[in-house]
C-alpha cells in the first residue's frame, strides 16, 4: 500500500500446520506468522524496517524444552541503487 510518494507499507500473514505429526510428540502443531514491512525511499536509498510476530501451539515453535509459544523480531535493511 503506497501511503505517500516515499513510503509504502505491506502486511503478510502465514499459517503453517504440520499435517503428518506422527513423528512429533504434540497434537496438531501449528504456527501463525504476521509480518509488517515498510519501504521508505530517500532518493536512491531505500530503508526497509520489518516487524515479525510468530506464535505456535504446544511449544512447537521453539525446541527449547520450555513452554515458549511466541516470538517477535525486528530487522532493518537498507538498499542503495546506483
């Protein structure tokens, strides 16, 4: 979505289900991932901030042995075109 001449925003949702869970010790593991990305254009420079949120059931998201069910991350990329 172009919000202005120099700024655009995109949203993405992904849903994953492990359908053949015979080798996994938990029932119907799934993961939901939500990502928001922006594009900020300043001349030949593009700045791309991205925020991602992942959540899963039954501790399936991480193999830590703990009851972890969610994680969030932020990255920042820059691209210079010449």
